[in-house]
């Protein structure tokens, strides 16, 4: 939880990280006509061209902003550089500095499987999915269970649109979302004590809520690998660990899944994980959070401030640990 490094945004431009340079090369190459110019080009240039070609969705961004969603009182957008270099993605390491390592992820081709209790299981490639889904940009606050937060413009589409595409049976009660599994790419997955692949889930009610959002982009561009390319969840009223990254499978079921953190430590992390400042984590208070953009500590809000959209869903749920 402690941020014990020199903060990236305080560095002069000349000290930009190799990752930033990598991203710049991608942009540079996108602006060049492909082909002859690459003959005899240095290896990094050719590699960057491949990376650029490998993301056919890049030209679709930015998407129109949905003005319903704002940073909120007293909050500011987190600088892009911070949100893209301070990450939780245990597949690439159990610390926050995984952004460069995560570039090993190959996000094309990328196939998403829809199965379980649906009319007819199917697979769809990510670019066909992106083209079918109604995209927009939403500013959402992101509250990690570790008591830090950020405010980010996410691009994507309502999870509800994918649920409709999937045509679940009336008997389905949950949608289970799984991250890719490939220990050759993700060194963390060689640590066999973790219950890979990363698994998360929502009730069908939650999945159809207007706020549940599948993210394909960040800051008006395709979502960077370290933030869960090419497809990750965002349910802003829940702790960040609910937001599975780099998703490959959506399974509809009538059984509540054992989620990744719950399987590891059920006394500390549960299925619901709704944000509540009054319910402490067993090892720390959830009353406040550190905004990683401003460095300020701000009070945490019930449902992370999204109660008007989501609180109803839980009104009749008795005997459930809704806030862990
Ligand atoms: N596959 C996978 N998804 C994951 C995680 C992870 O380790 N692996 N970490 C979660 C946690 S704890 C948080 S806070 C967010 C962090 O997302 P960000 O790096 O885009 O801020 O991703 C979530 N999704
Ligand atoms: Mo988190």
C-alpha cells in the first residue's frame, strides 16, 4: 500500500521511462506509411510497427463522453502517467511497477468466449466485439481495497450490452469473468499457490446495472496492457479487485463463483466487495483513501459515491457480507 518511490510525474521529461518511450514509438509509427520505410530500419522500429499494426481498434478512439459521470466534488482526473504506471496486475508481479513487464501481453488476436447457461455458446474476436458494442467514455472513480484511489476517463460499453449479446437463460444467476492464463507471458502465473486464472463474478442484477462497464480504452486510447488490455471490467461502486483484467471468458451460471481473492483469503475478501467507509478491512480502516493523483487523503463514500445507481439492488439482501 505504501507508495515508496519517486513519483513518475515529478520526473523531468528527459527521464521518461522506457515504457513511455515505447508508447511514443507506437504513436510515431502509426503516423508513418507502413512498408518501404521499414527496410533497413532498426529492430525496435520494426517491432513498434508490428505493435501498431497489431491494434486495429486504435483509430476508433476517442469515443463520445457521457456527461452523467464526472470526477465528483473535490476530485480531479488522475494524470495518465500515474494511472498507467501504478498498477495491480498480479500476473506480472505482486507490486505496483508492472507496467513494462505487462508489455509482454499479446492482445491480438484475442478471442472472447461466452458460455455456460446461454442459448448458444460462442466465441468472438475482440475487434468484432468492439465494433458491435455501443462505446462511450465515462469518468469513474476507482477505489482499491488497499485504500488508494484514482479518477480516470474509461472508454468502453455497458456490460449489459454483452449480456444481451450472450442471451443468458432465465435460470442464470451469475456471470463469471476470467482473465487469460499463460505462464509464458505472465510470470506471476508460475507462482502456483495463486488460484489462476484470475476469476471474478457479478450477479445478473449487477451485470445489468447501468454502471457496470466493460473497458476497452483509457484516456481516449486503447487500454494499455498494464491496465488490462484489451478488455477489463469496471464496477465503480465496488473495490477494484472486482475488475478482472484482460478477460477471455464470460460464463453464465446458477452457482456463485469462488473469486480469486476470496479463494486466497476469504476472511479478508469476499464476493460482494461494495465500498463502505464504515466497514474496515480486518487489517486497516476504509474510512479514507489516498488519491494517487493529488497525494491527498479524502473521505471514502458509501458505494464509492454511486449509491443512487446501485443501492437498490442490495435492499433485500439479508445475511450477506455486502462490504467485504
Ligand atoms: N487479472 C487481474 N485483474 C486485476 C488484478 C490482478 O491482479 N489481476 N488486480 C485488481 C486490483 S486489486 C485492482 S485495484 C485493479 C487495478 O487496476 P489498474 O491497474 O488499472 O489501476 O485491477 C484489478 N484487476
Ligand atoms: Mo485493488
